[in-house]
């Protein structure tokens, strides 16, 4: 079968999708189209392998290193020289907002013709590890931009096209727990009435000092009515609203220390009042061995996530594809960025995957979409974090290892 090549220097060669879904593997197995389907039944027992400490070295992009996407897609560097770009969100007018978390600022990238290098402007500075960005009210004429800092949620008066806030930051949620996992995302329900804020745990399997953590919190747009929407989510790093069902989704970094292939990270719809297990259980009624017997009353009450992702992949971003540039088969699917983890002997993650849906429901499968960020068993040159669908239908992906953003566009067969 002829796979096709691309004229762009940064494009590799597509690969044939696996005949049958795989469960586990490492970066040597990664290639566009490789399909994975992990089920609770396929999980190993705790400590089937030792717990590895294998953090990657981040190196500059090696000469000749290429990124690979499926046949028909081009991949080009959209922007470089950024300071740890993380979450990407696209405004109604097409401006791309970028959270440069460690720099404490939010930047705007304004697209130019034909996907060329965008204009770059700083929107806001002096923020406390900003991560989540949301526009309110939903629709073509938002009046505010909400930013989730690690310790609070603020909003700026805004109109589409603004490159500076129209006023000072307004504190909407004054206090969020700090320490440990620092990312806080913010999204609004489709009707704009509910603001969802994700707060990760402070540690791995802690049971104390976790009030208001490992949760998705719900507020009204003014910051009132605070309640726990869902709990037991160790670190819901990023949120999104599904286009067909309008359900809240998030991607979750599960716990460490149980071995290379346990427990899976996941992407899941988040149900009001649901409990997802952390810290006492994982992936349903699988009891955490380090907390054995402590909360047997919770057995049978744990919600099983929708899509299990290879353990220690570290998903950090999710975006649903609702544009028309990509082939029709991509409509309604989700893209998830996998930043990679320190807790696996053979490296996995460091790629973007496509989570498959059928009629608005997840199939449980995901496939490699963008690969090539790993340089060797010891080193990587990119760590994907943010993902967003640009106004023209291209996919934008940030990576915070070398501070770049990549644009993936469909060129046709």
C-alpha cells in the first residue's frame, strides 16, 4: 500500500493503522493510525512491574527531526520562542489565546492569511500560573475572558478583537487550594449558566488536606453557588464541552507508583454527582493497595471512565473537532495531548491522539494522530499540552518543552 509523503520539511511518512487495537506499548510503537483500546479487564495487577523513575531530558529539536500525521495532513511550526505555552483557546473572531503559565501571562496570536506566522501580542501579565481560559457568555459576542489561575479565577472585560483588557481583572473565585498539582481549567456549560473549574489533588494518594481538591467545582458566572460537581478525579487537567451531547469532559492524570501499566489515565464525560475513585479506588472498584480496607463503603459507587489511556501518558489537553476542514470522519471526535510522565521505564506519551466517537458516544478507542516528539529512550524535544481547533479548521498544538505551537491542516489525498 502506498502511504504518501509530504512536501513540507517537517512532515514524516504516514503509517498503516493496526489491524487490531493494541493495549500497551511504548514510543517505538507510535505512528499515525496506531489504534489502542484499553479495558478494565486488560489491566495488570498492582506492582506487576516496579515503579520507575525515568524523567525525560528535554533537548532542542534535533536536526532532521520530523512530526508525523496521517496521510493527507501537513504539519508546520506555527509559532516558536514562547515561554512554556500551555492551554490554547480560540476566540469567536479567530484570535488564539495562549496561557504561558510559568511566565504568568496570556498571549494572543492573531492568524494571518493561509496559516502563515501569526501576529503576537501580550494580553495580560502578572498572573499566578494561568492555565484555563474561557469566553463568556458563549457565542459570537463574549463580554468577558475568564482566566483560571492556580489560586483563583479572574475575568477581564472584553470584546472580540481586543488585544488588551477593557478594564482591571475582576476576582470571581477568590480562593482555590494551592500546592501540588497547579493547573486549573475553566469552561462554561453550553447555556453559559454554569462555570466548571477543575482542581487537582495535592499529591499521589493523599487522604488528608484534600478539601476542595481532586474535584470539578461548579459555580455561577459571578462565582456564586459553589458546589462539588464531581469528585475522585485525581487531576482533571483540562475540560471541554462535547458538541453533540453538551456533556462536560475532562482528561485525568491518574496516580503513580503502581507499576508501568497501572492505572490508566483517562478521558471521560463528567456526570453531576459522580465519584471516580481517587484516592481509594481506580477505574471502578479496583482498590488502591496502599489504602486497602480504608473505605470499603465506597465499593460499587465508583464511576468507570469512558476512555482509558495508556498509564503515565499524562493527558493535559482536550478539544473536540467540530469544524469542516478535516474529513467528515473526524467530526465529533476529540483530540487529546499526552505530555508524558516520569513514572514509566519505557517512555510513552509525547504525542497527540484522536479519541473516537460514534453518534456522540465514545467507542473506548483512541489512535495516534501526531507523533515524533521523542528523540531517544532518554530524551524528548516536545511535550504536547494545549490543543484547539482554529477558526479555519486546522488543529493547533502547543508544547512546553521548547515553547512552540504546531499547525496541522488537511491538504487532501
